[in-house]
């Protein structure tokens, strides 16, 4: 596995879907999610050491998201990645990361946030250990299903019903992370 392959893959997917992520965030937020995600991942790829493991990549990514990304989503993604980098398995990291995001973001499943992708993806992985391709598919379905939810947390909660019909940008960005994981199979489930 190439030294920055996981984060390079995530960056490639975020760049590919930048316009969509921006449009989704414009429907329910301030429209900066695509820029923030892409910018953070560009920074991560520049800073990951040549001999980094996937977990080391996550640790570098966590620091970048926590320290240098604006908006609400940057620190929340940073907390998730920080927990994932420290955990012995992907499931444990996701579980601890989800708990951190819930604690700091004060959101829960069904609030139309990144948790609406993270929790179903983690639950799929628990039920189907090691199936990263299936987990990525579950994450993508979950992110898409946020289009039917009324936001009860985060900036999207300010726009009410107006955001219904478009998926949540944060959930969609997290689905891209799971797609990168599936493509690279970079962590133990």
C-alpha cells in the first residue's frame, strides 16, 4: 500500500465530488463544506510522512481537521479520525468516534448530520465484519437517505423543511471516506 494511499484516495473522491458537496451544503448551510473537506485533505496529503501506516494517516488527518479546518464539520471529522487512529480496530474507532461526535456536536441519529452515515456504516460493519465494500454501500445509502430528514441539529436546522429533498453534505462526505476505505482496505475491521 502506498504511504498516503488512503488519504490520497479520499482526496481524489472529494475533488471528484467537490461541486456536489458544495451544492448540497448550499441547500442547507453556508456552502463551504466541499471547500473545507477538499482543502483539509490536500493539507493532509502534504503532511503525511512517506512511511506512514493508514492509522498514522488518520492521526495526521485528525490534527489537520482539528487545528486548521473551519466550520463545524472540520473539528467533528477531526474528533472522529482521532478516535479511529487510536483504536485497535475500525469498529472500535468508529464507535468511539461516533460517541465523540455525539458528545461535542450534540446530535443523534435522525438529526440529518454526518451521524446518519456513520452509525449505519458502523452497524453494517459490526453485522458483516471485514466487509468494507458493503460498509461503503451502506454508508452511501444512509447518506442518500438523509434527503428525507428534517434537520434537528447543526446549521441545517436553521433552514427547516427547505433542505428536505437533498442529502446532507456532511453525511455525503463521510460516505466518501468509507468509499476510500473500501478501495484501499486500509484498516482492520
